[in-house]
C-alpha cells in the first residue's frame, strides 16, 4: 500500500468539515443554553431544508443556523438567500408538525463561531418565509 503524504482527498476534507460543523453546533447549543434558551431540536432535516438548532426562550422560538469559519467576518457572510429558503422550508415543516408553536414569536437566528472568538448570537439574522 502506498502512503500519501501531505495530501487530503475531497472525502477527508468533507469529513473534517462535517466534524467541525458538528462541534460548532454543540458549542452553539451550549452558548444558547447559557443565555437561557432551551434546545428543542438539533439538526432538523426535511427534503429541501434543514435547521441546525431549534431553541425556545420564553414565548420565542428561534430557528438557528450555526456557521463556523476561520474568521467571524467569513461566518457572518456565509448565510445567503438559498440558506434562508432552506431554513424557511424546514421551519414551515416543523411548525406544521408542532402547531402549538404557531402562537409564539418565531425568528430566524444565527450563531457565528470562529477560532479564538466568543460565539456571536445574531437575533433575527434571517427572514423566514413561513407561508
């Protein structure tokens, strides 16, 4: 068997990125819990959408996108219109399965993480289209 030195395959890179993303979601959940949120769901996935965290604080449900990047600026600019639509689709699906939540305030939040920085919670960072 020939050993590769210094080169990663695309599969290895994806696996490392997935693992880093999962660690970021754990840190974001811990951070939100310290702020008084209760985590209702993690990694909620449906066809055409996904939500990293669903959290509740009082009468507010936050559909939270977690972004981990080398810098906070890169994390803050990583959520685009397509991501808004995917989160909105998943949030609408979750609300259909949890009609009790429709009477609460609903938000699309984000938690941004980067090495050597405290997490940054952006309240209402995403507009949700829940029609």
